[in-house]
C-alpha cells in the first residue's frame, strides 16, 4: 500500500480464489439490481451467463421461492393474478405479463425452465441479497417478488428474523445442490442503500443478511463463498461521488471498480486475458451510431461479430 492509499482510504482485503473462474464457466446471477449489473457485465463480454430471468429479487425468501419453483416446476402452482387488464405473477417482476392467463403462465414457465436448465449446467450461482424486508399477501401469506403497484392494503411488510433468513438460504443451498452437487454459490450483499426503511433500518437489514450468509458459509465452507461488494462500496469508495444522483445507487464508476475487484480476485489469468481481448469488441457494440440503419454500420457490426466468434473459438467458449 502506497502513502496516499494509506492516508486517504482503507482497503478491503479480498483473498484471490484458490480455484478461480474459467472463461468457459456457466454462471447464473440472481438477486437485486447489483446482481443485474454484474450479470449484464458478464453477458456484455460474451460469457455464458443468465441474469434474473424473472426480474430482480431482494430478500432471501423470494430468491428461495423462485429457485425452488424453477427446480420443481411440475410440483408448484404458479401464483398468477390480474391487475389493470394484465395478467402477472407474484414470483416475477413487471417485465413478465400477458393479456391472458395462459399467455402469462407460458411466459413464467418459459423463464422458470430457462432458470432450471441454467442452474443444472452452471458452475457458479451468484446471489445478491438486498434486504431482509419482504412483502406478504395478507390473504395467504405468500412472499412476493414484486408488488406490481397493487393496493398496499393487500400486503403486510415483514422484517425476516435472522433464523428465517438463515433457513431460507440453507434451503436454497440444499435445493440447488440436490440438483447440481458441483455448483458453487457466491453470496454478495447489495451496496444499494434502502432509504425507504431509514438508514438505521437499512443497516439492520444488511447486518441480518451478513450474519445469515456467514452462518451458511460456515456450514458449507467448500460450496459457499462470499464476495464483499458491500464492504468495497462502504470502505474503499466511501464518498458520494461514487453514487448516482439519488445518493443511494452505486455509480457507473463504482460498479466498474467492484467489477475490477471481482476480475482480479475470482478469475483465472486466462479469463482476464480474454476480457482484455474482448474489450474492444464490447466497446464497439456499445457505440451509438448516428445512422444505425446504414450499410456502413451493418458491416461494422458484422465485423465485430466475426471477431467475437474468432475470439471465442480461440478460448473454447
């Protein structure tokens, strides 16, 4: 650590993984907005990744319910409902809907099947927990993934006690390992601050999640690990310039920094080399052309696609 680092910030110690990720690994991301950020980053580099196929999730029980539904599709009843002339699902976010009950059910079943197949073939499952606060339907006690702007009187707001958080995560680990014994789970805590519950309430929620994850990690020391995204944000990036305008979400710079920490500690040297070589392709795909329908731009995209195929062939992806 140089003088300026020692003077101006504290560093989070992140040991390099003994068995780092490979460029050919299949990864599933579930959880909060931060899981979405990381999952989309994997996808943008052409890696094998599935990210929140039914929408973002926040609390341990919603994640457990969704994974259980995916792994046991034939044994569960999908909780569909109608609101504002659209059919929705209490296990899914607002992006999944249908004009008819069948259309919605088909969409949910398709997403669950995608999640199931991905978990069965995955090498890693990243689970990002946001809060221990959950919303339950008053009529049957079901924990919902999203309230879908339904009337508030339909729900009760509950703070999951620590034993319940631990049980949900333990059940999640057992469920996926029954189907895929070699799957490695990586838990993270979302850096997003839930001001809705007050800043003290936010800290209580994060603390409960950390304690729950630590208990699970100690129970499954080989299969379960923890990546300190929350700690990096709170300690290394302890400045409001690393937040978006709402002062709650990590900024793009912060996400880039945490991504870089993940790359250096969790990925093999070969995987890091691949990311470096793919970076110009990724940059080209993010380029916003002035004339997207022009032949020049179409040829440019075709060239990028060819380069991506050659690079993936080189690394056996």
